[in-house]
C-alpha cells in the first residue's frame, strides 16, 4: 500500500523544490451520475442489500473518496501541474494505473476490483485505520485532501454496516 520508492523520491523532490502556492490543480472532478435504481422485475437475491450499501456509499462516503482517493483510484484524476514534467508524468500515470487496477471507485459501489466485496471493504478499512491511504507522498503534495478523523469514522462505519449486510 505504498508508492514505490522511486515515486516517493521524485514526489518529495518536486515538493521540496516548488512553492506550495504553485500546487494549483488543473481540471476538476466530473460529476458522474449515480447508479440507477434497478427495476423490481430484474431484482436478484441480495440486490436490496447492495442497493442500501450503494446508496449509503453515495450519500456518505463518495464525497470523501472524491476528495482523498479518486485522483488515483478513478478515471476522474485532477492532474497536478507537475504531471506535465516528463518522467514525473510516467510515474504518476503508472501509480494511477496500479491504484485503479487494485480498486476503481469511478462508477460508485460495487467497485471495480479483482478481490471479493468483503476483501475490498477490509482493505479499505485497513488502509484508513493504518493511515496508509492516501499515501504519504500524496498527502504532502495535497494537504487539503488528507482524510480527517470524522471522515475516517464515516468510512469505517459504512464498511462495518456494509459487511453486515453482505453477510446476511
Ligand atoms: C497518490 C495516489 C493514491 C491515492 C490518492 C490513494 N491511493 Fe490507494 N493505492 C494507490 C496505489 C498506487 C495502490 C496500489 C499499490 C499499493 O497497494 O500500495 C493503492 C492501493 C490501495 C488499496 C489496496 C491495498 C490492498 O491491500 O490491495 C486500497 C484499499 C486503497 N488503495 C485505498 C485507498 C483509499 C480508501 C484512498 C483514499 C482515502 C486511497 N487509496 C488514495 C494509490 C493511491
């Protein structure tokens, strides 16, 4: 759950040689429509639990993930100006590719991932509890995108409730 050392070194380098005021982002988040309600005709077993999880996620957790996670774990990256720098660009792109390969939050819940839904929830809770996500190098560059204690609690509560629903 770490950026490679190479990435860290370069990010720290960029951070230390540039004024924080220059860290303005280009681009912006694209609002994306939420998952549509499934018609009762096509509803499968477990569908209503997923719907509750999805709606809780959208209301409570997605705004937090948009702020702190989606620059890497989604198609909605707000690229920083230093993404233009050759070398840095490739590095950030490869981290974003890797982050999205693990977990992609682009289309709401359920997330795109190679693990099971429970494993994803556990990994999210662990990364939040241990403070490994968002990675340190990112927090240094984006001080306002760190996740607050209150937001951590919101995410962890959602994880717990969702796990209970999934195990029903
Ligand atoms: C700067 C980019 C970046 C940001 C921002 C970021 N991540 Fe990640 N994340 C990664 C990368 C790269 C990986 C894959 C490599 C690794 O596990 O370190 C990853 C992996 C993960 C994993 C999978 C770990 C596993 O055990 O498989 C989880 C869960 C995760 N991130 C959650 C989050 C959450 C939640 C946030 C926001 C609070 C977040 N990440 C923000 C880059 C990022």
